[in-house]
C-alpha cells in the first residue's frame, strides 16, 4: 500500500494523460490565424490536379510511402496510361508505393532537417495548417534558404513554389504588452510577382492540400459513397420491417 501511495499507478498516469493530451496535440499552433483550406475529397478533378502538383513539385524531397500508384489511379479515375506518362516520372511499377530516392540523412545534411513523408501529414497537421503553410513563405535574408515561414518559424524547406506565387515580404508591427515589445504579423506584400495571380495560386495550393487530405485516408472516398447505400438500405429495410410488423400484429390486436 505504501508503495502505491508514493508512486502513481498506471491508472493515474492514464488519467493524467487523458487530461493533458487534448491540449498537447495541436503542436502546429503558432498563434497565426490559419486560413480555411475548404477541401472537398469528393471533387475528383481537384484531386487529379493535386496529384499532378504533388508529383511535380513535392516529390523531389517528400515521399508518400503509404500510397500505391495503382490505388491512386483507381480512386482518382486515372487510366494506367495517364498514370505512367503523367505521374510516374521515375519509372517503376504501378503497384509500388510513392517513394523517393533521396535519403533522409542526405536531406538533413542539405536542408538541416529531414523532409517528412507526407502520407499522413494532413492528419497530423490539419488541412488549414497545410494551406496556410504553403502560402506563408516570406523573404528573410538571414535564413540559408532566403525565406522564412510564418506558421513554421525557421522552416528548413525552401519556397518551392516561388515561381508560381512570387516572392512576398512580411510586414510586422510592434506591439507592447506588459513592457515587452512583440513583432506582430500584419500582412504580406508582394515584392516580385509570380506567374500565377493570387487567386490561381490559392486554387493550386487548395488542390494540393485536397490531395494530401485524400492520401491521409484514401478509403474515405469509398467510405462516403458506401455510407449513402447503407442509409438507403436501412431506410428500405426499416420500411419492410415496419410493414411486416403491421402484418403480423394485425390479427392479434
Ligand atoms: C527541396 C526539398 C523540398 C521540396 C521540393 C518540398 N519540401 Fe516540404 N519540406 C522540406 C524540408 C527539408 C522540410 C522540413 C522542414 C523543417 O522541419 O523545418 C519540409 C517540410 C514540409 C512540411 C512539414 C511542415 C511542418 O509543419 O512540419 C510540409 C507540410 C511540406 N514540407 C510540404 C511540402 C509540399 C506540399 C511540397 C510541394 C509543393 C514540398 N513540401 C516540397 C523540403 C522540401
């Protein structure tokens, strides 16, 4: 007894974790308001564009190693020919996973941090975070990449999409709270425009995030389609059961 009083048992730890964990999870919260990604995984055209954007601009450094190419093609209604000629530049077999050749150790040596696998990133960070992250690179000469990121301070990732979005700078205003001065983000100002308008870039990033949301749980497309049939079945079956009950009980009443 004396022991259990001095050292908390498993149950108390579990209870403590239950209380603490919900607050510990949003690690990506930097105090910057996130913009709504408005993803819609039932929009197949958007997912197809997102897949194209992903293999063209992200797979140089990031894998999606839990996703198979042929599964992707089936879900996104892409023919095998389109798959091989538009999405599989590195060759390989259609049943293979979306892996890349770059080793994590090399990425760490080159960028200072490993480029994480993005299969589950939408689940761990949330779509709104990803959307805001990809729109929040700004010029910062003090960084080795020449850019910083508003939601991931000191990000090791370069601004891969700068040619599309252009280069923007961040305007901070100084605010004082309790005698300490803080630099509070006010707005972005475009310095060198990119090839896309702000609206086009929003769509581009939106499709990309939609795709990341889909690969985070590929089955969700089927789950939702199936859900409708399950509801229809329940309705029809419910009506049948009700009619049967009326029939059986009509003489007894
Ligand atoms: C040149 C290599 C490179 C390319 C290309 C690249 N990234 Fe990254 N990315 C990185 C590195 C390195 C990190 C790790 C950043 C860190 O932890 O500071 C990273 C981190 C991330 C993260 C995690 C951010 C976080 O909060 O931890 C996301 C999301 C991401 N990249 C998305 C993308 C997307 C989407 C693309 C394609 C448009 C892309 N990246 C292209 C190198 C790259």
